[in-house]
C-alpha cells in the first residue's frame, strides 16, 4: 500500500495548539471582553438624553460627556484596536503565502481606516 505524497507522518503531526493559535484565541476573547466593558463605560459616560417630560418638570440632565470616565473609555478602545491589529498582523504573517513585507503592508493599509 502506497503512502500519499503530501500526507504527514505520525512524527510530523502536531500534538496540540501552537503558541500562535493560543495567542489568537486569547486576543479574540480578551478583545471582546474589553469591548463589552467599553460599551458599559460608554453607557455611563455619554451625555444623557433629555425628554419632553424631563424638560417640562425641570429635571436636570447632563449635556456633556463624563470627564472622569472618558479617559477609561478611550484607553479601552485603543487597547481593543491594538489587540485586533496585532492579531490580524500575526494571522496574516503566519498563515498567508505572501512575502512578509507584503503582509506587513497589507496590515498597514487595513489599519489606516481604523486609525483615521
């Protein structure tokens, strides 16, 4: 019985997840957790909506962003973006058949709309 040419032998097969796959999994889970926390902070930091009932009864509402929560929101969102870009760059460089320089340029071009 002939062995197929492209099939790996038992020695060459991977026994578990490598560090890169674990990094991508943890980056994905961590990014989503931080995004959920940032969404909660956004809810409390944004200006309050003033309805007609509140206006009629003279109830005060906050018309500006909460200055104490805003830096936390911006920091969490920046970390989420950096974590996503790092995972994207790793995935492109590890799994693409492009040369490394083309993969880096592709990541750079894809990150421009996010940064802008």
